[in-house]
């Protein structure tokens, strides 16, 4: 059963806007020392609803910025923000977008987007973006790095359960089989050594990981968090079967309750690992 591909929900994604935007600022802080122009040409690749674009505009008010995303709903939300009225937003695909020639692009910035590419193409795509920049151009990306985290292990565990209302949606999906590119679970993100080896010949490369600790109001909020990100491809496979989706989400929340410690007031701490790269083209 091939998954249907409905549009993303900007509203769902922005339920945790402040937590999702914090890594944007952390990544941007490491770009600033490498950008001497007060008005650089910037592309925000995988801009989503514009939260990353807003941070870029705040840092460079006179920059020429273009946001790129494949989701019409995300782009609609970004375009509706009055604070971003001077920013161009265009529909585009991560895997095929290329740095425009002759524009003197200073920064290609990508927040929480490149992890959606499969590992068979991801490193090559990133290398191509850095390669397309002129000397001194900066490529910066941040991606969730949670394949082994409890939240994502639980997704695979529930999807593989047999005899459930949702089981037919995952027959032949290859859940958890890294070599199957059509499966709903995303590929593990490549480690720092892979990135250093792939990009080091093109520029000066800095790679690091940060694990954020998000205090949420219970395991139900973990479900709401991942519904706007890694859980989306699972839910797409059940599109049109609300009974299966509801049963899946209920079981997923129950499993999360087994693996996350619930503290005072029902709060839980969601550990969320992210990998960062800043590369300056030689």
C-alpha cells in the first residue's frame, strides 16, 4: 500500500514553535562570524512556516532572503506573516534545488529539513549545495538525529504490531528496514565523521550535536510534537481511515507511557537530539 502524500500542517508544526525555533538561533549564531556583509543573499531551504526565515531576517534586516519549501500550507503560512512581507517564498524540492549561479549567495540555511532525504542521496545533495557556493559562502544545516530515541523506536514498534486496526497499512512497508527507501521511518542521520569526510575537501567544516531537553505536559504532548514531524509519514499511510489512525495514536501514546518517566504534575522530559553543520566554502 503506497502512502498518500497530503500537505503538511503548519498549525500542527507551530504548536511547539518556541522549542522548534531554538535550534534555529543556535545554528545562526555559529554562522554570524562567517558573514561579513550586512546584506547577504540568503536562501532558507526547507523554510516551513517561516520561523527560521524570521530569525534570519532579524539577524540581517537588509538581506535578500528567499524561502524554499515543497509544502503549500507551510508557504501559505509564511507568506501571511506581515513581518515577512519583504521575503520571497518559492515552492521547491530539497533533493533537486541548486544554488543559483551569479547571485553571490552568502548563506544557504536549512533548518530541520535535510533529514527527510533518504541516506542514499542526502550526503550528495548537501555536498552539491556547498560545492555550488562561491569562496566564503556558508552552508548551514540542522537536522533531528533521533532514530534511536525512545519516541522514534516506539513509532516503529507500534507500526509493526500485528492484528491491529492499522496493521494492513504497514504491510510490505519495511518499517525499520534501513535498506527499504519507501518505509515511513526516516533514515538514521549520518555521523560527524561521514560529514567531515564528505565536505572537508570543499571547505572548513564544523559539526556538532546537541540534545535538547523539552519539558512537556505529558506523553500526549510528545504525540502532538511528533505528529508535526517524524510521525507524519506513518499517519499518511492511514490517510482516509480515521479509525485506524485513532487506534494507532492511542497505542503509540500508551507505549510512550511505558518508556517515559512521568514526573510531578504529569510532566515528561523529551530528549531531542539534533546534528548541526556549518561549512565555509574554500
